C-alpha cells in the first residue's frame, strides 16, 4: 500500500478544502486520476483503490468534497450542489498544474464528473461512473433521503458499525463484521464528549430532502451525452443497485453505445471498486487511456 500526502487548498469562496495525494509509482508518466466520493462519504473510501491505481504509474488525488471529511463545512447549504463541487475540483487542478485527468466518480462523484465535462470538457480525459447516471431510480433516491443528513450521535465504534450495516446491508449482503467496522472508521469521527458522528455536514442533504434532486433532467442527460461522446467512459453498476437499476443502465448504454460496462455481482449501491470484477474492468479501462 502506498502512502499519501495531505493537500489543503482554498475554494474560490474561501473554504478550506482537503485532498489525499497518492504519488505514481516509477514508470512512464501517465494522466493522473481524480477520485470523487458519494453524497455522505469522503476520500477514505478510496484508501484501497487509490494505491492500486498509483501502482499503474498514475498519480491519484482523492478529494473531500466541501462539507465532508476534512473539508470545511459551508455555512450556505445551497452551495452543496454539483456545480459548486465541480468548481472546487477545477480550483484544485489549477493549483496543482493539472490540465487533464481521468475521473472516477462514485454516485454523487459521477454527477460532479458529468458537470465538469459539460463546463470544462477539455479537463476530463476519461471517466469511470460508479453506479450513477443521468437517469436514476426514485426508489434509490428515497432510500438515501431516508438516512442522509439525519442527526446521529453514537456511543461506540460498535454502534457506528451497526448503524452503517443497517443502512447498507441490503447493498452488501456479503460484508463481514470486520468490513462494517472499517466502513465505520471511514464514515464517523469522534466529537465532543467522546461520542461519534458522521463525518459530514447534515445540510448536504437539504436538496435531496426538499425534492430538488430529481430522478432525471434534460441538463443531466445532455451532460452525460457530452461526457460519453468525446471520451472513453466506463460504467460500473452494482447488480443489486436500487439507484441505478437495470433499466436506467440500459438507457445509458443506448444513449452511449461506445461506453464500456461492467456489472459487479451481489453488490448494490455503490460498489467500493475493490471487487474483482470492478478492479479488472478499471485496470483494463485505464490501460487504454494515456
């Protein structure tokens, strides 16, 4: 496992933001990879995938989107949206002198990637969309809205692991107790009084809870088509996913016939990308990208 350095940078509106920087292994320099997590998650979700990609001679950046992990919380909840998130990623790339990158976007991270492609097409060389697209299932959106942003304060790491298991067991039926414990350490932090709370601002979910996040829109479909038309794209779908069901994935494959596709068996929303099927597909995909 390779190590990473911690990057702190400032958004255009003054927030302190965070990213992990995994150096590429020795070998011919290749385009860097930028990993963007899901709605309630953070950069730690890529702590197993990022070193594997770095070993392929690619620098890997895993970001904490504003309001998550070690990035500062935004006092204006309306800024928790893909357009603002995409601007933050652009700022990071400019500060590091990165003109183009390959993006791996899990769930919300994929929406941010599509937004980037729509606004800064030249910056996105290729993309992996992890269980996300421009057409989503109302069933999955309702499930996520049922827990995202809800106030939680737990007394122990065992409680935190149990909480994570309760909301994710339907998507990861094969996870062991040790795996749930690992997820808890990624998703929770200790707060005042020794209790544990999720590592995100509850206000990130305001848009979802107020119905502003719709299952589809013309803008989202156009952004996806633009992403898939001009560059290599791989769609990873969990076979049990309730957010990107088979019919939504089929729509994407019809809309973008050249898009590569892999389905991860017995996993729902969203694959961790360390599953054998996902790892193999990502390695093969990256081998075709400069």
